[in-house]
C-alpha cells in the first residue's frame, strides 16, 4: 500500500525514529537529515519530548530528576502536552511546507515507556492520543538493539537526562519488548538492526525509506 502523508492536505513526509535508550536512533536520525539536505531536500529534524520552546521546557521536567519523580499517569499527561505543542508549532507547519520531518521519538515512545512498562495504561495513552494528537508518522524506523548493550551505551555518556536509564536493565528490556510488539501490530514500522556498524545502519535506513522518498 503506498505511503501517504500523516494528515490530509499536508504534502510532506513524516518519519519517526524509535528504540530503547542507547540504540543509536538519535545519531541515525541526524545522519539521515544531513544526507537528505545534501541531496537538496528540505528537512526538519526534531525530537521528543521537545521540538518547540514549550515542549523543551516540559522535556526538562520529565527527563531530569530521580526515577520516581513522576508516576506513569502523570508522565502520560506531560508527554501529551509536550507533543501537542510540538505538533502545532513544528510538525504541522513543516509538513505543510512539504518538508521531510524526521522526529527522534513520537507517540510510540509514550505507548511503550508509559503505556506498557509500569502497568497496563495502553487504553489511557490511546484515548489521550486520539483526543489531542490524532497524527501518526508515515513511516517509523525502529532501531533494535540488545537492552544490555543499549543501557551500557546510554550510561557511558552520562548527563542530566538519565531518569529512564536509571530505571535499569529490566525496564529497558520491557521497553524493547514493547517496541517489537508495536512493530508487529503496525505496518508503518520497519525494524533496523542497531547492532551493525553505524555506516551499515545508515545504509539500511536509506534503502528502507527509498520508496517513501520517491
């Protein structure tokens, strides 16, 4: 089935990158944006939580501090608020301009990190998404990696934004399982082997999205 823009009337292409912490998705999203710009394409590279001034403020709330700072229910509300502002201020205008929008995480992260890993809150996440967001990427690239390797990569870089890494290997394992379950459920997912060398991962991504870019 041909890929279509995420919303009727928007001419751009909406790509999201997902994966466990340390999977390399941020690096690959940046590499893809640079490669497409070098080809003369108009690209908006953005991230979640964040991507707009208001959403970046919420990012600091949810990614910094102790692991038990927020309940999963509170996080769902915060992430949805950030996503709504991001959608209004960044994603929709870029798609309307005809940009390729490359987003480092989107709603699937909330479905997994809050909806599945700390109790069954999937219905809550889905209801809020339908009510306040109502948009899905055209194509989602899941960079899959062993959770132990991903956690080792993530913790080696350190920094202030470590709340989810601090939840440990068991949490990251549940996150990976959640993403793979979503990939089986939704046709827009493509699973990429994140254990391969970075150049091979980048090449696999370009081959995977070639039809969508044509």
